[in-house]
C-alpha cells in the first residue's frame, strides 16, 4: 500500500504524536482543577472551658483561630489530617469565632462557630426577693437557693465581662477602619476632607476607649494587642495622608507654579490640623500615664487586687498549717507526712501567685512605657510639623508682599 518507506514513517509519527497530546491535555486540566479544589474541613464544637480546638482537614493544612484582630491560636494538620489547636486566650460563652484553614493548591476555607456557654443553666437560679418584711412560711427551703443565687451573682466578674465586651467592640471597629483604609489605598474610594475628619475623630474615640480599658479587668496581653492594632492603624492613616501630600506637590511646569500658593496654604492647614490631633493624643496619653502611675503605686488594678486576695487566703492557710506544726512540735509529737505535703504545696502556690502578681505589674509597666513612647512620637511629629509650617510660610512670604 505504501510505496515509500519515508512516507509511511511520517504518517505513523503523526498518529503517535496525536495519541500523546490527548493525555497531556487531560493532565493539564486535572492539575488546573487541583489548584482550585475546595478544601474540606470539620471543627469540633468547643465550650467556654475548652483549652484546645480539634478537627480534621487535609494533611499539612494551616489552621488559625481568630476573633476580630485577636488571634487565639494556630496549628498544622498531621499526616492524617487531624489537628489540635492550643488556645492562647480563654474562650467566652456565647461569642462567635472564626477558624481559617489554608493550604497551597486549595481555596482557603473559613468556618465560624459559636462557643457553648452556661448562660441558660445559670438563668434557672433565681434569687428569692421578699416583697414585704412580714414573715412567710415557705413550702420549700429557700435558704440554699438564695445562697446559691448570691454565690452565682456575677459581681466579681461584671467589670471583667464588660471590659471583654468593650475590647471586642474596639477590635471590630479597628478591623472596620482597616477595611476602610483598604478602599482608600486601592482607589475604590477617595479620601475627601469629610472622610479625613471622620477617621481622625474615630481614631481619637478608639484611643479614648482603649485608655478606658486600662483600669478595667482586662488581661494585659489583650490590652497590648488592642494598643498595637490602634498604633498600626494610626500610622497607616498618617502614611497615607503623607503620600497624598507628596502627590499634591509633585510634577513641574506652569500648572505647578499657578497652583503653588494654594497648595502651600492647604498644606499649612493640613499640618496645623495634624498638630491639633496629635496634641489631643498627647493630652490623652498624659492623663492615662498619670492614672496608671497612681494605680501602680497602690496596685489599683482589679486583676492584681483579685490575685492579692487569693494570695492572702493562701497565706492564711499556710499560717494555720504552721500553727499545727508548732503545736505538734511543742507537745513532743511529730508532724505527719500529710501536713508536710500540705505545707510544701501551700508554699509552692504562694510563690507561684506572687510571681503572677509581679508579672502583671511588669506588664502594666510595659503598657505605660508604650504610652510614653507613643507620646514622645506624637510630640516629635508636632515639632516636625511646626518646622515644616515655618518653612512653607517662609516660601509663601515673598508672594504675599
């Protein structure tokens, strides 16, 4: 059929190449699909007393638990896909949290869940409030019920709960302002004078709210997290405004010389407004530093006071054990192994509690140091702005004669 061997070989090569191209094309399609594959994951519901979060996903995936701008823990799935995420902060009953799971080649998956709380059980305990001073004959014993209601009343933790709720709101507001800044930096929204004034005001309000949490029953690590988040947002806002000013003064030629006077005037006004904002921040930080300094001298912080109360109770128990020890020795007896163990345990707990108090004092000192550093930074910005204002005014002076 084929008279020429070369023609026959060429035809066979074409069939072989076409047969190879088809599988390669399918392989490329499969790889493309793998890059956009959905990531499957399951998270076990957690309670307020949980110390870890568990679940299952693809092996090697990275897991992160967050609420607002606060990260509660990170983990990595093992070769079977199981993961155990140890919590850095305690969960709150009724609060909603976000689990983000990511891995190269997969779409990032986000799972929201609400922590189980004990609010319903606590609601069943109702204190007995007499409506009149007249004696009554109850059909059931109410004393234990009233005692349980008083013991379950959230008086010791009300301040802490309110502080936690307020901290969560501040964290969410900072996250919203960061999203707003994303819109400005990507050009989806224009930074008008209205928005500048609005964000200035919101930043000042957030700073006041964070300073108000200093004396609340809020853990120092969360307070530091909020402070750092505010500082990053504030610096981001200032850097963005500085970029706008550089753009306004960019370029050359007749157009620049024509609008130069107006631009200089506008720049002076902007710097004066910035100084006004920085001055308000300096005043607020100075008040917070003075207040914190007074509280540090007297340990007037709710968490330290609670720890000192616990330390006092431990010392009372330790003194009781010591008293028994001296009585036993005075009567010629020997101290039992049980008493020796109790004494050693109490001494260990006393030392541990004292270390916790010292650590909290040090954390508050670090916060106050951060306040001082920020105040100095704002004061330096004011000095720099004043120098820039004088420079601009000297450029403007010859044109106003």
